[in-house]
């Protein structure tokens, strides 16, 4: 079975307007921009949960907005990409935005994700991982938020350990 991102990549290879439509869908609440329906609904097949549907549309929009040709190699999780961005930019606002995103409820999350992805525009993001995280965003144990936080803070701890060993 194809993954959702493989599905979008296949559609994109036949018609590049897919990305433009999905990118435009980010200006609307996820799942409400009618021109995006032909690109996402056929993949959903029976996924009736309102949040799951929104997660697919949000992922599709983010993928469309940040797709770049020829991206190969290692794809970053959101947490790791934010950590690398923070290190490279030496910006404390990255961490504040990251924390705000992790603390967002499902109504705030699309806005926070769009902001964060704008910062990460130069990173190759693992959109399948992103989708899986969004699907479990409302988990009572906050597994997605915990995993993304570990991905964000671990590299910093690893670097500080290396510095203290020298």
C-alpha cells in the first residue's frame, strides 16, 4: 500500500498544480478548501474522524508549500529540524515557537505548524512522520509532543556532553 506522501508525489509527477492547490489550502481551515478534495479525499477512504481528516489536509498543505525537487537523503523529524535550525540561526525564538507548537490544541495547531514550517523551509522534513505525529496529537499521554521534544533537546544535550569531554 502506498503511503500518503507517495500518493501526493505520484499526483505531483502527473500534474504540478497539485502543489499549488495544496499550498493554497493552508489559507483555510484544514479540510475546508474544496479544490484540495480531489487530492486528499481518495486517499482517506473511510477515515471518518474529524481530526484525522484535518491531519491529512494539514500535512498535504505543508507538503505542497515546502516541496522541493530532488530532495533525497535523510529527512528530519520536526523536532530535529527545529533543533538544527536553532543551532544554525542562533535564535532563541525558535525554541519559543517550538514550545508554543507543542502546547497547541488541535484548533491552534494548524497555525502553529504553518509558522514553524516557514522557519524550516530549507529542511527536508519527514512528512510521513509528521502525519503520524499529527494523527496522535490528541493522545492523553502526549506521545507526539514528547517524541518531538526529545528530538529537539537531545542534540543539544549530546553537544554539551561532547563539549564537557574536551
